[in-house]
């Protein structure tokens, strides 16, 4: 798991469908038949290339335009109880802070309290200790982000004893008594990586390139990332068997101390064929581009997830990047709605079965339509949509 290895996409026994990555050959016993065969091959290649372009565009259809609704329209069966205490375990990542900002705002609307408990994700004991202290202090819900099932299992007996629940987010775990899975986990990673690879193949096709992709990879989060990687490899295998995807292994410790910049730079320097970087979190780009420029290392085109205002600003200035934006604060409201359904005996799994997918592919073109990159939380007016579900008003 910790070794660097190249993940080659499976070469399927089907027609090559990306013009940039494939070629047609014709055979014949004479120059005239060879020419005829070549012409036929070119026509076939153009046709399959057009089919590929249409197929990739179809994959991306759900994320091309700004989200306008929260998808779930079923209201709570009864008013949510007041005074629920929710605690989020916080390891300091920016995206976690955004999720929790959304949860805090949503909790206030419901008459709940929300606070955070600091943990160190590289030390599971701090996760267990944080959850334990929260439950003992009266928390009825503890929110965990990307924690191992083995860690959560240490807390479940206490949670069940106190009639509390663990809201397990951004993970590939299975639900257990006292543990519920946050919205969209069953499909989020798989579909998101399909979107990313489709966008990369579109760019590669437009540039006449074969895509060689470096994927930022934190081994500690492998359980989650494998789901996404399966979606990515599916698209690669179908639409560009000659394309490749490398894991750029980065330890959680290097993420926390900033050494990830050197990790990525070193990998790109020793793998000059990498022409696309799949940034599985936008913070991997922070400081990277200047470091690559300084070292004289070619900068790959960047397509990633979890962007911040800084990434949007870079887009506006013409950076060769594309970002799949999931409004984290909105997901905080989604997770709060899931808890509200849990505490009212409703279908708290509705967000998984509805396949809520509020992503938006941000490009150098549509970013120009955003007046303020520091205030981007689609869908517009989502708070009112949740309040309608809950039968309350702020």
C-alpha cells in the first residue's frame, strides 16, 4: 500500500474510442487497397472519436451547470426534538471546518447545539478519547470524518449505552447499530472520480494527447479512495486503454507538515510523462505550482476536488485547472438533516438512495460568471429549502 506503483488500466477487447489516444491501421496487398483501408480507418476513427466525445459529455452532464436544488423534497414526519447536542471531531483540515460550519448553522435553526472536539487523525486513540468524552458530556451525535471502522467500533458500545449515534462521514464503512452513514457515501467517491477522469480525457482529446495521470494518494485513506479509483479506472478502460494513472503516495504526516509539495514535485520530476494531476483534495496544489516553476519541472494540467476560493481565483487568472466543487457547508446541512430524520424515526438513509450530487465542474469559463469566489454555496437559497423540510424558519 505504501509503495509507489503504476496502475495500468485494463485493455478491454473493444474499439478504441478516443482519437488522441488511439490509431487505426489498415492492411492490404497493394497500395490502392492500403490507401482505401487507411481512408476507411480514418473515417472509423473519427466516428468512434465523436462517439467518445459524446459519451464523455454525457458522463459530465449532471455537473456542467450550477446546482439549483437539494434534491430531497420529503419533509420530516414530525418536528425534530429540541436540545440535541452534536459534537464534530475535528483534525483541522479546511474542508472539515467548512462541513462543521454548515452543521453549526443548521443546528442553530433546529434548536440544537454544535461544537467541535480536536483530535489527531494519525493517532486513533485521540479519536476514541474525543468521542468518549463527548458522549459522556451528553452528546447525542458524534460526527467522524474518514475514520476506520476498527476505530469506530471502540466507541459504539458507549454510544449505544447512552442512546447516542455516530455519524460516519466521508468513509466506505458499513452501518452498524449506533452508527449511520452520512449522505451520498455509497456512490460519492465512485461517481466523482468518473467525473474527474471524463474531464481529463476531454482535455487530453482537445490537446491531442494521451493522458498520463498522477493521482494524489494518502494511504491512510485508501479504503475510501479505492472506491473512487474504481470509478476512474472504469472510465479509463472504456475510453482510453492507453492512458495510465499513477498513485503519488503521500503520508498523512506529510500532508500535515507541508512536505506533500516535495513528495509531488519529486514524483513529477522522476515521471516526466505525467501530464495531468488528479488532485484528490485542493490543498495538494497549495504551494505546488510555485515549487514546480522554481525547480523547472513541467506543470501538469490540474483537475481536482474540494477547491477553495484560492483555487477559484487561480481559475479566474487563467490557470490550467478544472475543479469539481461540492459545497461543503451545504453538505453540513445535509448531514444535519440526516440526524434530524434519525432522531424523528424517519428514513435517514434517504440521502444515499436519492444520490444527491451537488457537484459543479468549475472551468476557466464558468468561473467568470461567479461574482464573488469567496461566497460560492450553490444551490442559492439552500437554507430555505432545508427549513421547509424541517417545518421551521430562521
